[in-house]
C-alpha cells in the first residue's frame, strides 16, 4: 500500500523539529498530526541565533508554515472522515496515534516530495534508525520528483522545478502529492 507523507518542520538541519505530519491514503483517509512540543523551543533558538541563516529559516517558518496550522477549535468541532485521524498532541502521543493508524496496513511504502527531509523527520519519531520503524513500513521511499522525471522524460531538477500547489500545511501538501502521483502521465 502506498501512503503519501509530508511533514513541516522548523529548519533544514539534523536538529530540526517536527511541527506537523500527514500520511494520506487518499483524500478521505489520512492521519494528520500537529505536534504540541519541542518545535517552539527550536524556533525560538533559531530566531535568537547569531547566524542569519538560522534567523531566516525561523522567519520563513513563521510566515509560511505557522499560519497554515489549524486553530485549536477545528480539532474540537470538525470530525475527520471515517478511518481518518486529525489531532494535536505531543510527539510521544503522536507516535502512538501513527502506529495505530498504520497497523491496519500489512505493508506500506511511503511517497514523498523531496523525501530526504520528510523521511528523516518521520524516522526520528520512532528512533534514529530505519530498524526502529514499525515492521510494516519499508525504510525505502518513492520520491515524487524521480517519478515525474522518469515518466515525463525530464531531469530530476526539471521535475523539481515544476510548480506545485504547496500550501506548507502537511495535510494539504500530502493530498497534493497523492494527486500529482495519480495524475503524472506514464
């Protein structure tokens, strides 16, 4: 089974912290989590760092990612489709939620857009090595850019440069990855 993964995180370093994560089977079956711990401290650290690149990353996250997070009230008033998960919780609780969501699938392959960032964040939830992943998840992943390059006879850079509707909301972006995967011509 293919699941489409997207994450939003504080910065492009090994110390980046997850802000949100989505796993999508299709538009009406998904697991979306906004994390309530760790990332705020990392963002504050970046803002106060003497390196201007860190400050720029924090500013970018504040301008592009944080406004896309759901308001607390949506988690209380809107019910996700049957079989889906929509929650705000700690990393520890999030791992439990993800494991429960994934337990219904005998074998899972993940699809990401620029997956080396998303997979590092995903694997870090379970430990720091692929062998820590739940057994039904392949540690290898499909990268949307490689598929698009192959199917459209383009370079990977050309595929990466194709405009996409990235909202910087993990759920919206994972649904967009699913759509692009299904719409990419063979």
